[in-house]
C-alpha cells in the first residue's frame, strides 16, 4: 500500500454535542483511527475546529458568543480543553501529538512559511501527529490588516495541505459528502461520488453554513477542495462520525465525495 501524507480536518459538529459539550465517543474514535492510520506508515496531520465549542461547554454558556473579545476568551479556554482531551485520547493508543496554532499571515509570509514547513517535517519525522488550529485568540476581523484570518478551518486545512505538500486532504463532515440537493430536506437526494470540476452548478447545490456552533458549511468545503486542487491535491469529503470512513479515505477505497480537479 502506498504511504501517504494525509491532512484530516474535523469540524465542530463532529466534535461537539451541539452546545452540550464535547462528543467523547467521536473524539475517541477519531483518535483511534488516526493513530491506526499513522501506524500503517502514513504521515497524519489533524486540522481541528472546536475551540469555541469546547469553551462554550467548559464555561457553561448557553450559546456561542457573538462579541469578538468574548469569542477570543472562550477560544482560549476551549483550546486548552480540546488539546488536553486530544493528548489524553491519542496517548491511550500510543500516539504523541503536538499543537500548531496559525494565522493567515504565517502561511503568506515566505520566511515564516518555510519555517513552518520545516517544523511540520520535523514533527512528522519524529512520529508526532501535529494538531492544527487557527489562533482564534489573536485572529479578529477588526484587525484583519494586521492578523488576517482564514475565516473557517476548511480553508485552513487546504492551506496546510498545500504547505506540507500533502498527498490527500480529508474533510470530515456531519453528512456523507456532497449531494445533488440538501439531504436534510430531500430524502431522494443522491450522493455525488466524484467531482472533477467545481462549476456554477456544483457551487449552487452546496448550500449555506452548517451547525450553529461552527462556521463552515458545504460551500466552504468546496472552496477548500478548490485550493487543494490548485496545489495538485485531491480532497475527500466524508462523514466523520464513522471511523471506517477515515480508513476508506486513506486507502483510496471510495467513500463520500472525491474531488480530483
């Protein structure tokens, strides 16, 4: 089996039970599957959402905050909680994880970009699974000229995949992939197994944002697939609640929707 460098992206809807706290079943299954995929010889990078969602639960808030400074404070609490859980659960399967927090400027500045690439290479050669998130505690729209944001972690995952010259980007969603219409509204919606061109028709069926705790939806995943495609990287979008999907995606067995642009 060909060994690959794979970037996996997991969203808030997979990591959290709405506003009621972290979904430990999903996180445990994710940790086990990614460690197993690493043990097969692949290099694994995880781009994670969920810092604000975890912070909302940790602080006992009723909903995701709207005020920027409160979001930043909640993210600071939640990021620590999230990494603590990842460290514990990955560690139970013998994997070591490391945290990498990024801003858009880090990716766009040539010197920093080169240093980042070296850091990822060193972590992967040491057998570490890098866990990447946007640095929500400093990235705010009001000072975008100073600290430019990615806006969502789907986009972040695509830039990370391009940065590390990954072989594959796997975006884990709360649905099975891209459908020809909204499966939540249309029971006859059909899964699209392969997309070779993100044209106006594909964009039109992508829909809007996802869960209230997250920022991404299918539209942002298409943007990520396009960014990855421009770097020569295929993208798979699949359901993150089923660990078998992670294996299938890593092995190229055909699961969810494959974007090969």
